[in-house]
C-alpha cells in the first residue's frame, strides 16, 4: 500500500498519531490477552482508548465480553467498567486489525522440546498484521524474545510493500515487565523501555506508552531493548542457580542453607537476597536465558556461564525427588507406592499461575517412580498434566494429612496453616522454608 498524500502534501503520520494519543481517540489492538495483554488492555481502556483484545482462545474472548476477569493483576471492577462503557471488547476475528491505530503484540514465546526459541506465534501474528497493514499504524512487540527479532522477523514482513518504517508506519519493541501478584509494581508504575527501528518509531511508541505509564525510557534500538529484557531475567536465573548450587553443597555438608542466606543477607552492601527452591518457573526465568544462548551461537559465541545456570536450575526437581526418597527412608518407606500430598502447584506464592512451574516436573518425577500424588493449592483449583489428564486440588484437612506418607511443600502460599501441617503430618519436605516459624515439631521437617 502506498503512503496517502493530500493536496497539501504527504500526511505526517507521526504528528497525527501523537495527536490521537493525546486526545485518546486512537483505537488500540492488543493481540494476546493473557497475563501481559489483559492488564495492558484494561490500563489503556481505563483512560479512554478504545481497545480491542485479539485472542485465538474463544473462552478468554467470551469472558472479556461478559466482563469476567481471569487474571489476578486485573481488578474485577475495572475490567467490568471498561467493557460496560464500551472502551474494551474482544474478538477471535483478526480481520479487523486494520481498524487499529496501534497494535501491541503480547503472544507467548515458549521453548521447543530441545529448548530452542519458538517464535511461531510472533510470525503468525506478524503475517496477519502484514496482510492488513495500512499507513498510520504503530506496531509494538512486547513478547520476550531474542535480540534481533523485531528487525529481522517483523520489519521484513511489514516492509514488503511500499510502506516505509518511520514514515508510513512505526515499529518498536517494548518489553513487558510483568511480575504476577506484585502489588507494588504494576503496569502503570513499572518503568517502560522503548526501542524503535527508527528515531521516529521510538518517538511515536514512547508517546503512546506515556499516556498510561509513569516513566517511559527510550533506548537506542529494538536490539538494545530486547537484550535488556533477556538480561534482566537471565540475571535472576543466574543468581537463583548460584543459591541452588549452594543449597546442593550445604546438603552434602549438613549445613542449613536458610541459616546461611539469613546470615549473608545481614550485610548492608554487595549482596542481594536470592532463595533456593525446587526449580524456576513462570513465563520468563526458565525461558529467556535459552533465547539468549540460542542467539549467541549465531555469532560463534557460547554463553557457558548462562548455560550452566540453566543446567543447575533444571536439576533441582530431581534433587527434590531425592529429598523425598530420603525422608521416606527415615520412616522405612519406599517411594514406590507411597502416598504423597503436594502443597502448591503455582510457580510462586499467592498466584494462580503454574506456567513452567517446577512443581509440575517434581510431580511427574514422583509419579514416574510409582508414588501416588495428590495436591492442594488454594490458588490453582485444577491444571492440565503433561499426560493430558486434568488434576484437581484436594481439600486440605487432618484426615488427608494423616493419610499421606509425606507432605511435600513446593509453593509457600500465605493462606496455608503450616503449623497444622507439621503437627499432623508424618513427614514434611519443605523446599521453600515455609515452616520456618513452626515450633515444637521441627524434627518432622526436612528442609531443602
């Protein structure tokens, strides 16, 4: 499609979009209304933008259009008000993308079975946008990915016609920084990075995000923004791996890792507290470092330090399995045929998100060895197991605790009565130090 001109000359789409943002007259399309997309969509709708949520999941779309919330970080009342006022709607029909002045891509970027990046969702959505791309649109990719994706994958798709980036359309990468369950840092008050493929693209994208986000920071390019995002999560993954490896050593040396961490954390400088656990979970930490290591190989560079961290974190579920075997052995029981009660399937405390949760791998390993496993999670009423079956959370009561040969704590939800668990259970393996305040029955607890 060719850029539109008038008798007064070519249209200044940069100025037009910025004016539309200031007046809240732009239509915003959010592709992928999950943990990232829905909070963003509601934030834009709250200030008056007309927002269309696009998703292939018909159930999600139907819930949005009924004003029903399914994301912890979205306020029920705000979603309902946005839908009832007409500022937010959702659809499975991507043919209306050309109605949008802004298109934000918030689709999943998982790993393949071989831990290689899977950007098929980005390519698919990019193709849909390219078919309908018109002058005067801003496209922002928020999905975490390897450095170069915006310019190497999306830009060629959008530049196949006569439209020119930075003049007719605007393309940028602005990484999501969502921490599910974090009440202090939300979409609005978390600093936002923006890197456009041209200076004009950066300017337009920054102007858009500044309408609803307190601090927007421009960076030199999409690659800088992409690298910053994977570095942020790789930083956490590496430090978690360090403390996980220390936990393995402390287990050999019969030193309480939690005492070590508490002691080290008293230093007022030069240290940051990270805690060990059954592994790493969520939509970023287990995935993002592999995006970086994969891309590095294209440049004949091997990120050995990062890859080692990934290996350590991936081994933690196996270490937890061995801890359960040892705890059962102290009661002269075998893992095969043992009745196990798992507390927590979510990847972290007080959220319903079990994406990439290490608890899933731990349960799989225990069942593979012949254990009978049930779980209780106040935030996750059910989940789909790897074998395709649906597992349901059981009620946590004294009878259930008595029946279990071992209780395995994988997520330290704040609503669980840890004192009761330790008092009533035969044996407890605590991978989160959830029982640290329990007194009187400490001998029943095996810590990570």
